């Protein structure tokens, strides 16, 4: 039989206290999913009745799916539910699990900080060269600006996880799960 420290984290357990509420990512996820559903439904209805589709729906849907992935990634990092090899990360003594959690959070923060810098350069190119989107013709930076902004948000969430993972667990509490 497994001891309580060997059990996987309970997805229904309340979230850890964070400086910035996790409800932000939760509500953004709901809003983006609702927008995707409405846009897709409208396109299906129009296509069914007119044999034509709105060209802009695909462009906006792709943009919203990217935003959805980044917002959900931010929530996963903040909740310490990002991808890892559980058999390795959750094995061993508490100090080792804490060290691996901190290392993982630091690497996620580094990755998304680099992504923010590099994607900001792409945004600058879009602004400088006045690129427009193919279907609607709006400035391309309206879409690309969200990658560096959300990358910074994920990096900040990873730094918060790094700080929380470094705290010693309280009595009777399994930290980092």
C-alpha cells in the first residue's frame, strides 16, 4: 500500500495561495473557449446555409488557440501541474523533490523569459514592416503581441512556483503537490 506521500496529487484539492489569483487564468480560459465555440458555430451555420465560410474565422481561431495554450500553460505552471517525469520528480526524500521542483520551475522561467525576448523582436518586426494579417488585413502585431506578454506571465508564474517550492513544508503537509 502507498503511503500518503507517494500518492499522486489530488486534482480536486484547493490551489496553493498565490500572489496573483489563479482565477485570472481560469476565467481567461473560459472566455477564450467560449469565443472559439461561438466563432466556430457561426462559421458552421453560415457555411451550411450559404456554402461559403467566413475567411476571418480561421485566422482568429488559430490566434485564440495559441492564447488558450499559453493561458492554460500559465495555470499549469502556477499549479505545479506542468509536464515532468513523475516517477523521477516525485520519488525520493522531500529535500530532493523540493530541489527538483525548484530546478524545473527555474528552467520553465528561463525558457519563457527567452521566448518573451525573442518574440518581442518578432513583434517589433511586425510593427516596423507594417505587416498585415492575410485574411482580415489588420496589423499582424495585434496577434503577435500576446506571445511575449503571455510568456512573461508564465515566467512570472514559474518564479512564483520556484519561491513556493523553496519553502519548507508545514507540519503534516506534503509540499509541492
